[in-house]
C-alpha cells in the first residue's frame, strides 16, 4: 500500500448519483498533486475520502497506511491537514487569529478550555509568519479579508505537522494580487523537502503553484488522466477534462489555458 494514499476501484454513490466512479490513484510521500476538473467532477468528494470524512461505497481506500472502514477516523484525522471552505465556515468570526491556528492542536474550532504551552503558541506564530500573516495574530478572524483568511486556514492546517496536506481551492475568491501571493507561498511550501505530501484542488491551471509534481484530471467522477505534471498536463487532456477545445501554455513554472 502507498505510504500516503491508495485508492483501488473506489466509487462513491450518494442519493443515486455516482460522485466517483472506479477511481484508482496512489500518492507517495514527497509528491505534490494537483486535482483539476470542472464543477461536479468529484474533486471535493475525493478530498473528503482522503481526509477520512467520507467512506467509499465500493472499492478500498487506504489513507496513511490505514484502510477506511477498519480504522478509527478520529485517530486518523489529526494526521491530516485540511484547508477547505466547509471548515472555514465553522471558524467563529470573533476568534483571535492566533487561536484559530493553535486550536488545531486539539482538532477543535473555537477556543474553549484547552491548555496550550509556549511551544504551541510559538509554532502558530511561526506558521503565520511563513504565510505572510504574522501581523494578524491579534486580529479577529471576522475582520480579515478573504486572502488573509486563506493564509490563516493554511497555517492552521500545518499546525499539527501533518503527514498529508489537503487544500480545497485555496485561491478561490482572491483577487489577482492575492492569488499570486498565495500561489508563490504554496510553491515555497511545495519546494520544501520536509513538507508533507500535498494535494491541491483547483479549477484553473493558473492556480497551480511551482514545485507541484503530479496532476489528476477528473470529469464526471472518472479519471481522465493522471501522472507527472510535465507529461500529463496537456492541451488534449485538458480539453477532454473540461469538454471544450483548450490551448495550454507553460511559462516557466506556471501554466495558462484558453479556449481555441
């Protein structure tokens, strides 16, 4: 079994709809994957499986050496860093930014009666600094811009030193400057050999950070293509994924796409 993620013949059916259909996929330690696809392709469902928040209807899903359905997911989840819109919605607007990050140590949202030591607070501050949000520590979460919130969410996801990091559309809703700043910071994380395995979901090739190694292309719950990004991310595969003729251009470590 893969060190990080191993899906074999995985399907997810909910309410009669097939969200994922016979997906085979492996993620190894040190890899940085991008999942690309249109709305409804199954990208977020795949992340829910990878985070231990959903079980497959058919097939076998292995996460960090454990098999879903045969492991206590409440013990598994702290080993996985997750930044997603659904998690962000649960963060109280009145919570101090420093507390938003440090509470990940207990896997809770919202400070209550937990006790944190100096090392916990120092790590939270270090992660906020690394993401350009160190000056926000005493602000309340509800006063932040969308770009600032994204940085705080990623710092929180890294707080427990996870073995797997999942990012669900981290650049969604950002303006051009905010997107480019975040993409650069994620590229730096991806280039760090000590960083966990990374999986990032996006609709847009322009949001793929530098140093990402592999790509999985999804359409209607099925895998269109997967493999090393330099040979798998092509105009032909992208066109099949999104259902219209697309041109793809690589500019250095970044990509751009447009309709023919």
